[in-house]
C-alpha cells in the first residue's frame, strides 16, 4: 500500500517472475521499506541484475527532506503541501491539511488531491469553479502519465479513478493535456466563507515529479481567513507526512504522546 503497487504484482516481484519493474516502482518499494543506500542497491540487483541508478530523484517520498518539512512549517498560516505529479500529498502543513477537512483522515492512498476532488463531496463543494479545476487536474495528470505508462502505481490509480468516478472517466476520455502553469481558484470554506488563492508550484531540488504547492492568498482579507483557520488548529501538528517519508519532522510538528502525525 505504501509503495502504491498491487498485492498480486508485488507477490510476483517477490517470486522473481519476469515482470520488468520500472525504476520508479523499485524506488517506491525501497522508500516504503525504508531501505538505506546499500539495501536499495541490493534490491535493484535482485530485480534487474545491475545496481541502482543514482539518487532516485523521482522517487517521490525519497526527495522529501527535513528542510522541506521545516519550510512547510514556516509557511504557516498559508496552506502548503509537497505533492507528486500523481497528486499524492507527501507532506503538508496544518493550513493545507485542514483546509477543507482532515486530509490525513482515512487511508494513506486517499491523501491525494484527485481522490478528494472527485470522490469526497466536501472537497467537491469547496471548489467555486469545480468544473474548470477538475478539468485542468485531469489534463495535468494525463500530461504526466506519458512518463509512467509502464508504472503499475500510475495505471492502477487511473483504473481506480475511472471505476469510482464517472466524471473522472469522462474527462480522462477527452484526452486533453494541461500544463503546470500558475493558476488561481476560489474556495468556499465552511465556516470561513470564500477565499481566493493563487497556486504557486516550485519543483523540489533535482526532483522531476515532486513539487511544493503554496496556496497564496490574493488579498489581505484572504490572508485573514487563513490566519483564523490556523488559529483553530493550533493544537494540531504543524506538519504531517506520509509514513513512507523518512525525513525527520520539525520539532514543532512532532505529535504529543498518544497522537500520531
């Protein structure tokens, strides 16, 4: 589940069947198992017959560092997250986590903006321009999919979305492409009201598929909404991350005894 691959496929991998796992999948498994460099190289040798490629810059969770998590904390109260090209939320600050509802509530696989936008009624209702936003999201996913056509984590994700969301299936069949340029939207947030933001995306270091997304408020009134929202969750961890993110959480983001971040 953490690596984003199917149980049957993973079993075939353990059995040594001729399934030709992609570099992205091997790195995802290495990240889920929290392998160090030597262990990762051993996994690659077992699966491919040659050592691992250098540094795995595209292995999603593996590129998230303690410095990145600290930056998320410093951006509060502005909502921000670290996100993969597949819309998986790898880490987020409290402003983003609780923007609509608790993003970390539920299965790890559902910590994904596409899953929430298409399958979570609260998220769907929060987008004032829902049709435009979802169309662009699917277009960006299709553009990114070109580099992951043989990646079971991606293909199984698209299969799931098509099966569970008729709207996603309709948009996917349009075969439209969208880029990752700047874009804005309006949220209608209960009980805070409307807030307008500009999405700013910054690619992380050498990562080609992971970026920092910041929801920049457009006006002082929008900034005030985020400040009030942050105050309402001040007792929650400032930053949370997927279990497969191995970077250490900032001190302020560590959960108190009895609470899991």
